[in-house]
C-alpha cells in the first residue's frame, strides 16, 4: 500500500464528507444520499476518480461497517428489543410479508438462486433508522404520536436483522442452502438468543463498567471491543458485521444514557465513512444497466412500506394524517440494506452490488422527499391565533388552551 497516497486520499475523503455534511445541513436533507453519490463520483470509474487504492477502500469500508453496526446495536437494549417484540410481533410479521416478498420475488425473476433472492429480499425489507431519526428531528415530530410508532417498528426491524444477518452469513459462507449452511445458521441463531438472554441479566453491570468512567476510557473500550469481537467473529466463520451488531446489543443499557453525547457523533462519523466507502467500491458504469429494475423495485417497495406504516398506524389508532406520516418516514432504505449487500458481495454475489446501490440511492432520496410532501399536503392542525393586537383569544378557545 502506498503510504503517502493513502493518507492523502483519507484526508480528502474526510474533508469532502465535512463539506457535504455542511451542505446537507443548509438544505435540511439527509446526508446519506450525498455520501453515496460522492463515493460513486470519486471512486473507480467515477467522474473524478481521486480515490483508487483498492486496499484502502476495502479496509475503510470494513472498519466503517463494523463500527456503524456496533453503534446501531448500542441504540437499543436487549430488554427494549424483547419488550417491543412481545407487543408488536403481529405488526412485524405484516412488515416482513409486505416488504421482504417483493425483493425475493424480484431476485427469482432475475434468474438468481435462492440465496441471492433472499439477500435482495432483506435489502428491500428494512427501513433506514438513521434517515427516519433525522427526519423526525428535522421536522420536529419527535414528540408526536407517530414518532413512537415509527421507532417501535424500526426496533422490530433491527431485531429481525440480528437474526437475519447471521443466517444469511452462514448460508453464504457454506455456499447456499446446504446442510452445512443451515446448521451454521441454526448455530448463529442460538448464539443470538444466548447473547440476548445474557444481556437481559448482566446489561447494567457491563454498561456501568464501560461507560461509568472517563470519555477517553469509554472511547477506547468501544473501538477496541468492536474491532476485537469482529475479528473473533471472522475467525469462527461469522460475519464481522454480525459480531459487531451483537456485541453492541449486549453492551447497551442504562449505562449508555450518560454517554449519549459521546456516542452520537461517533455513530454519525462511522455511518458517513461506511456509506462513502460503499460508494467508492461501486463502479458507476455498472449502474445504468440496472437502473430501470432498481427504479421499479423502489417504487413497489415504497408503496408496500407505506402500507406497512399505514397499517401499524391504524392498529395504534392514529388519525389519517399521522398514519401518512408514519408511512412516509419508513420509505427510505439505508444502512442495513447496504450491510446486507456488502456481506453478499463479499461472499461472491457481485451482481447484487450495483442493483442494491441504485435501489438505496433512489429511496434514500425519495424517502425525505415523500416526508416533505406529506408535511406540505397534510400540515398539523392550526393552533389558536390571538385576535387583534392584545394577544387575547376568543372566549370559546380559552378553555381549550
């Protein structure tokens, strides 16, 4: 590896991400589409191929993936995951049927084997927690009833990913739905359940030990554990990303509340690195051939995800405006869709990469636009306005204030 060139490329990537983050903040749009587009533009085959060192791109993408999933795992404690699963299981089943099925069927229609179709089904199934959270914050909906509904469904999807990713990785490592692959997947599922049970019993002690000291110690512990566990996972033939996600869930809990100020910037940094390096790894010249397929799949699954949001909103007895908001907030796909793609491509399913990249790009842009459209077409109820210049309200509104 060319040391000086690698350092120059890394510095250029970080400066570019900083510029994009400022630009996105000014326009009040999510940064993920910009990071992906920048990666496509400045990587191999892009308009301005400034970052071309293969080893640098591969290592950067892998470290970004590991740390992103670790930080996502820290978002929810095992207790929160289990509680949400018990309460919202029927909704989760509907969500899977509506959104996994289109991707799976599309993979079969494209002539892919079952493993590739199952991977594409995972890509179309899971919404972007990062984009949804940013939109809730940017539009000031965090205290509205739809926020609770959206978060509960996203928690379910993240829990599903904790089970789905080990199964997918086991099958891919074994080369398909063979006896060895199914056995490895069963073992991975057992490990997930065991880790969740362990986390339910010891989460307070672990999180207080990790996050109860200085920020410096917490930072080194987070980075060290995430990378160490990911390496161990690779040694035992489990995806490094899966290992990072699981250890993040195990370490989550009450102790992370005081470390939130430290964790949020780290999560944003890891996400930026991951999306940018994923874009760098894709050759844009491969996108035109799959763009029509990606667009059709994006439109279909935008509608099915909107339907999921509408149904869960009705189950929670939200009004029509709130149901529309829930559906729009769930349209975007992002981090987990790309994680699935990276795992699949790393296992030899290269044909998924361009289609998934185009698909995520379309919905990462369409999702925020849908939310903005909903905010304009279905504005919140007007607040009482004072009459005249004395700041008083009509008598019939005083009791409602």
